[in-house]
C-alpha cells in the first residue's frame, strides 16, 4: 500500500504521519505546494514541492511580492502562484496517482479548485481530508460562538482573510471534502 500526504504541512504533521505509516510498513510520499517558512515547523524532506517546478522567473516574482507587507499583493501572489503550480504540476498528480492507494489532504489538495478530488475518486483512490483549524474555521463565526460561550476570542494575524473570499474558500474546501472524501 502507498499513501500520499499532500497540501500544506501544518504543525509538522507530515513528518509525524510519515513516521507512523512507515512504522506500519506503508510506503509514503509527500507533496507540498511550498516549503513552510515557519521556524517552528520541523520540516519533512518532502518528495515533491510544487513551487520548485514553476519557472525561476515566476519564483523570483513571487519572492519579490511576498517581501511586501501588503495584503492585496500577497493575495495576488497566492492565487497566481497556485495557478502556476497547478499548470506546471498537472502531470505530477497523474504520475503520483498511478501507484498510490490513499491520498491524505491537509488544508488543501493538489489543485486550487479541488477538481483533483473528482479525478482521484474516478480512479478509485481513497481520499482523506484532515481539517486543522483555520482551513475550516471562519473568524466571525468563531468570534460569535466564543462571545456567547464567554470564552476568550482567538487572535488572528493581520494577513488573515476576513472578507467574503476567505469565507468562500473555506466553504468550497469543506464542500469538496464532503463530496469526495472517504474520511474527514
């Protein structure tokens, strides 16, 4: 059996999952869109990094845009980079899926619009989606719920998307997981 852990490595979980599966004799591969830039994440040695497959000109532009503390530029960078990763990595998913039985997704899937889930399901692959928090949690709902319960409201970073796009992104992620995943 082979498992692919893909998406975004949240709190070093890719490495933990890899170790646990390999102890059970399961073959594992990992895919991330970009290497995490957090100093608290103990990075796995990822098998595939989507960002590394896009042309160097676009990687340089992305690094330039990420240098600005501007929410709009960061959002533009995010969507353009994810589109480029999708464009340059479409064949990669086909290659990985040839000998992989189970796909475990954390935070996101291979493709920005989650259409890869339908492709994998059609090929008879098992799909697991793991939600880690903010990938499914909407700030305003959390705030209302915590206030009602008398709990301290969680702090969110300045670059958190409080707008309608952030809500739509979370709803789409959850709906696609509900539609295609064998386990959530």
